[in-house]
């Protein structure tokens, strides 16, 4: 029997996967990344009072380059194309 102690399951997992996929597609298109580049999208909740709470972190791993990290101070479900564009613009991309 599974009690869901180690993450989301069912519909929540499918929704999270769909949201991450959407963000990956937007990032790949915006950055003009080749197919060999890997993108990871994760939502983290920081318990430190100095943190904004929930963040979406996007890691871009392009062969031959240093891994780049982009952070949006919002839950993954709240990330829009405009928010991602703003984040990448602030990073100079």
C-alpha cells in the first residue's frame, strides 16, 4: 500500500509533469537550444524565512557549457510565458 509519503501521485503528478513540459518547451524555444540540451524544471519550497516561499527552478544543461539556473518566485502552476520571458530578459538572454 502506498501512502504518498514521497511525492505527488495520480492526477497531481500528471498535472505537474504537464506544467513542467510546457515550461521546458517555452525555455527551449526562447533560448534556441539544440535537442542535445537537457532542461530540468522543479518546484521547491524553501523553509528559510528569507526565501520567497515557493520557487520554480529551471536548469539548462547544454553540452560543453556550464549549467545555467533560472528562478521564478512562483509555483510552477503560476508560471506563464510572459513570466519566463521576463526572467530570461533579466538574465540578459
